[in-house]
């Protein structure tokens, strides 16, 4: 089963791109009056965030293909480990459904240069998207590597 590992790699990549994109936009804000440095950091932020969206879209396609082929994969752990798995899985699934429209609207606002509206929604979208990406890797590890 190669797709679960590919999905974990895609989630890891998305998380790294999100963190890099966040760092670039922080650099843009820190650049202040230096318009060239600010513009360069904003372009890098945009590339990272659009790349994160693309990687996440590829993840979604691979995820759907995998689950169409194998269905649901039960967790084999027991006891406390089983409880921990579900404590991670339940918010992961709920927030994964929410992150799609959040990310699309946030990116749309950024592309339309609606900076304040983009920023206010990005403050919600980024932690949700990061949680979904990282918890997806944890779920993979618990299902396939334990």
C-alpha cells in the first residue's frame, strides 16, 4: 500500500509550506518601509500558500483513490492507545471538512488583494490547516506504522 505513505508525505509537505508561507508574510511585515524586501517576501508567501493548496489538492485525490480501493482502515491498537487515536482522529476529520472552504476563501481573498479580509480569515485558516496536515501524518503513523 503505497498511497497512505504518499498521503503522509503530501501532508508533511503541505505543513512545511504553510509554515514557510507564514514566515515569509511575517518577514514582509517586518520589512516595513523597504518595499523591495516586502514585495519579495509577499511573493514568496503567495508561492508557498498556493503550493500548499496544490499539494493538499493532490493529497485529496490520492486519499479518495485509496479509500475507494480499500475502504475504511480500522485501528488495531487497544486500550489507552485506542483512545488517543480517536482523540486525534475525530477533530482531524471534522476540521478536514472545514479546511477546504476556509482555505479556498482565504486564498481567494489574498489573490483579490483583500488584505484585511484575507488576514482576518487566515488567522483561523492557518492553525486549522496545520492541525489537519500534522494530525493526518499522526493518524497515518498510528494506522500503518504501529
